[in-house]
C-alpha cells in the first residue's frame, strides 16, 4: 500500500488529550493492529482501530459517554504479561470519579465492566492528572488527582480482581497532592514482581524524580533524577517527558526537556532501574528555543530508539502556534543520536503528541493534536530508520 505522510484520524475536543497528563495513547498489539484512544468532540472517551499500519481507521467505539477530563492507557505486554488487555483510567466531571475499564484486544475488543478506582466528592476543575500501569505480577495501579489537587490518591486492583473486580482501599500515596504535579507509573523489575516505579515531575521545585513503590510494605522511596527541570503545565502542552519500557534490558528509557521554549534547552535521556539512574547522551543539546513536547519509542525489531519532539532546534519556528515535528534516532541505546529529521510537511499549532512506546511490527510513527480551529488528531507515517552518520546534540 502506498504510504501517506499524514492521516487524519479523528476530530476531538481540545484539552482532553493533554490536560489530564496521560501520555501513551497509541497501542500496537503483537499482530501489528493499532489502537488510538482519545477524547472525542463530545468529550467521550473513545478509540479507533487500524489493521493496515495506520493508513485507515475504524469508526469510533465509545468506552465512556460523558465528560472526561483526562485519561491514561496501559497495555498488558508493556509489563511482560502475555495477554491482550488494554487498561484505561479516566477522570470525569459528572460524579468526579476516577474510573477504570479495559478493552480486550484478543477477544473482539470486548469491554469490561466499568469500576471505580477513586470515588470523588468535589467537582473537577483544573489540574487533574491520572496514570495507570500494571506490575509484572499482574496488579493494576492508578494514581489520580482531581479538583486542582484537592483530592485523589493511589489505588490498587489486585491481579485476582482484574478486570471486573473490586479495588482495594486507598494505598499510601507518594506525597501530598499538588495542583500541577504530574507523574507516570511504570512496572518495576525487582524480585517482588508486584513492585512498580513512578517518574514524577514536581511543580513546586525544578525536579524530575524516580519513586519506587514496595507493594508488600506499601511504601514509596524517592530519588532525584534531575534537579534542573523546569516544568510546563499540562494545561498548556503535554507531555514534555516520556517513557518507554525496555523489557529486554529490565529498564525504563526516559526523555525529558530541561525546559520548554527556552534558550539552550536540552532533550535529556536516561535509563532507569530500581538500582540505577544512568544519564545517556542528550537527544537534543542546546536548542536555541521553540522546542517542547516529546514521545519515546523503542522498535523491537531493530532495537533502535526514536525520540520525537516539536519545534526546530535552531529556533526558527514559533512555540506553540507554528511547529513541525522532528525526531532523532539512536542505534546504540542512547550513546549517539542521528541528525534532526523533520517528519511533518507543514507547521501546526501543537499541544500534544504520542507514539507507539513498543513497536512489534512495522515502522515508528507519531500522532499529534492540531490545536488550530479544527481540533484533530493526525498520524504521521513518514519516519525512516536512523542514518548511519551521527552527531550529538543539534
């Protein structure tokens, strides 16, 4: 089938894609089928599916009809679980709850029963954040904040209760809730396979940190990753840090902007385990300005890494109203990166992007939210393999 550079998938409401701080909205299952999860024009949570590498997409399937304010996605096989459930956590404004449901990609996309992870009591306004993951041992974990940090918590659905059963009472949270904090839950690699980790961006200080959650002790331990990260609020554009699970090497690959639309900004890179935080070469070093957003992808066929971002690193574009999307690739696990390559064919008003964090078949791709007059999600299919010649930085 001939390739097109850009495919418009869906029209959407504006802020839902990024204001709730979810980041991994595209799932590829092992046969190559793609799922895109999004907030539609009615603020419902929906998905569309592609069986031809993203060239065409199904009609939408509604997961929740109402008004969602944010959502997050996780896939069983990102946790090394040989099953096909796609897990959704989402906040909604009607009852102020954080809800949970699954799509079974190995059973005709059947939807599970909807259950309540967090029962809210106050109206959701701004500053919501939600993340979901599954441990390698099978427990589901959701961390949520609603009503600008006024309430929320950390919750567990035991493996035996997945996907239709009851959630445990609130577990120990990482720290006091704050309005603009955001985080990303990921599985852990410790001997206790129910333990998980979290990448945390603290709004009160310029810091990105790693939390380790000990499931049996119900405790968290924090270690700083970088104390010079200046956060951009999710209500403006998100994500500005991104993770992908590297199951082969029992680690998480993390990229993050040191700042957004700022002089001498870097797209930094680390590998993360429970025992080590290892800085890799910056994917982008000393960009002039105008850059932000990022999405991390690992191609399981080649082992290559792909770091996507918005804005030309020479400062020639305008944040965030006139930006292209670029990427750099690494064939040596972040030691060196290929030159900057543009994938979009026109500038866009951008506030969100996402990619396939783990690619089983086919090529890397990146989706973005065109935040102009027509709010739409567009998928770019023009990514090529990294070139043999490398340069560090810009």
